C-alpha cells in the first residue's frame, strides 16, 4: 500500500529540554498516512526523545502533536492510538506466542471470537502461525522480533513507533528483517515511524526520512533525495560515504581546486565540493583531467573502493568501481580521474 499525501501526524514547533540541555529544538514535521518514515541521526540528536513524545512517555515543553488533526499532546500513552515497540521486545516469557498477542486485546475486554480472529490474522501476516504455541525461549532472535511486532500490530494502532527495533540482531538477520518490516508495513497499511542511527537501514526501508542533529531538523526527503542532494555538509557526511574537496568558486562560476575544475554554480569565494565515490570516473594516466595514484584498495564483494591521492584534495579521494570491472589496478598505480558536475554538491 502506497503512502498517502495526507498527513496523519503533524508535529508543530515541538521542543523538549531537560534542565539546561535542549533535546528537541523547534521541530515541525508532517508524517503521511501509510508511510514508512525514519528518524535518523547520531546518538544524542533527539530522535528517541521525539519518538517518546509521540508515544506520550515525555511531554513537550513547546509545540503540539496532532493526530488526524486532533491535539494528542495532553493524552497519556494508553489513550493514544499509537503503539511503541522497543528494541528489547519485552515479551512475557511464561506465555506462548498466541497468549502474548492476545494479552493486550484481553485487557481491552474484546469478545473472545474477535480476539481469536485478530490474533490469527496477525500471526498469518507476520508468518508466525507455526509458532503459535511456542514460548519466547523456544524462538530465535528474528522470530522474537516478529512476535513483538505482531503484538503491536494486533491492536491496530494508527501509527506504529519503532525504537531501534533491529539493534539486537546480527548483520545478516538484520538485513533480512529490514525487508520483512517493509513487506509487513505494506501489507497492513499502517504508518510506521522508526528511529535508527543506521543510515543503510533507513535508506532500505523508509519512504521518507528526517535527519536530526543537536535536536534540530536538518533535512526531510525521500532516501534518494537526501543521498543525492544533501542539504548541508553534515548530512552529506552522515549519509553514506562522501568525498570533500576544498577550493574556490571564481567569478565565472567555476569551482577550482589544484588540478581540478568543475562547472558548479555558486557565489565567488571559498567552497567545498562534495562528490560520492561512485560519481568519479577513472582512466589511464593522462586520459582525464586530474592525475593521481592509488594508495589503498578496499574490496567490498560487489565493488572495490580505490583510495586515490591527488593534488586536488588533502586526503585521498575514494572511488567506487565494480569488482568485476576493476581491471588490474593495484596500489601504487598512476591513473587519472574526472568528476561528473551533475552529481556534485557545492557547499559554501
């Protein structure tokens, strides 16, 4: 199910301070219906505090939180149609999977037939039917993660909040569960808001993402937009790998560093050119504008990253090339390179 353009959740000028420390600073943000939205940033950036305010476990010092146009800021957690799933899962160890899923519905005093129907439906969606009678100790890490997710989904929240939900899983299982979470979100059609510090995780799962730093919102957009068109140097450096080349923009609008010229519009003066490793082309010495030499090679399976020393930058430039087309490049080899101006960002 595709995300609607209509906001289901609106965060208006929300701020939160703990004594002299400002955790969230005047954040305004719309999150759409049926959207998979990621709150991303380094530790201490305010993303978890913001999530806890959405859930009702923290109260904002300023601003409002609107769900479907209604201010829910004064409501306690149990009165909000939002569920928060923690990294720890917090499953009841003495209960089976079915009992874990049923518990919250029983507390709402739903009819037994309705509880059975919703639990069976949710277990089918999350691929847990075959584990219905097992207890948490009999489940793997990935299965426990699905039970915690199913227990949140069975209550049919309007928005599901996930705080680092895959943090306890190993890399391979984490990657598998990223796709599983995305599939489930599409199937159930509920808005998911995930907090993560893992850029790759956000790029894989999110329809849109918000980047936070020191409690402030720096950029909101689709993963492709944030990756290709970062709003500032911090975002450029935080999302993926980026090369930074310091130089100057002339009155003709050309960016220049020693041995390098790139057509990039900007105001005359000092500037930094940002370019991804995959947007640098390499060739034999003398073929392309900038000369360099390979000082290191990192093999990543599908590709190799060449670290190339040039006069254009104080630090070696990283160049990503497919492993299958890497040729016979080795450390110490001379080469030449050029940068695609259409795939660069200029920061001044």
